[in-house]
């Protein structure tokens, strides 16, 4: 760089690939809701965000959740906001769905269903993987 060239302090935009893995059921702890909030925040900062649901985490996306008897707010409709934040890489582990008697038709948002090996490959491509 010559002395006459100005230095751009902002530099090139660095985008990281963040994956958020949801393994816990939607209620009983704050993990599911807080993970969703973190995903939306990361996406608002134009990061490459993907979300995975496996094990009991698949219940977070289940249609028809009734939380009236447990005294907690049903936040499952909030997953619809992922599309508004351009979070389009939403994965569900096939084996977790099948083990719980669920299918893609039982979920509140469209997802890509991957088997365990395919999911492992996608995870390996990430810069950072968070698990809740």
C-alpha cells in the first residue's frame, strides 16, 4: 500500500458460519427460548447462521403446542421469524423425528431433514457450533 492510498478501517466483512444445535425440549428450562433469541441476534448481524434440531429439540418445532397447563408462553410461532432474518438453513435430524413419531408435516416451519451422517458433514463445515 502506498502512502497516498487511504486505509479502509472497516476492512473486508468477515462472515463466520455459526450453527446452533438444539437438543432440549422447548419447556422446562430457558435453553430453547434463549437459543432462538441468540440465533435471531446473530442473523441480524448478517452472519451465516444455521439451526439444527435433534433429540428432544425436535419438539421445539412441533405444531399444536399447548402450554396453558404449565404456565409458560408458547414461543413456537416465533420460529416463523427465522425466515424474516434470512435464516434459511434449518435442519432436523431424521432419526430424532422418527424416534418421536414425528414427520416434517408435524413441524411449524419448513426444514431440511438430514440423516445423522449428512448432519455430521454439515456440522464439519461450520466455523462455530453452539449446543444448547
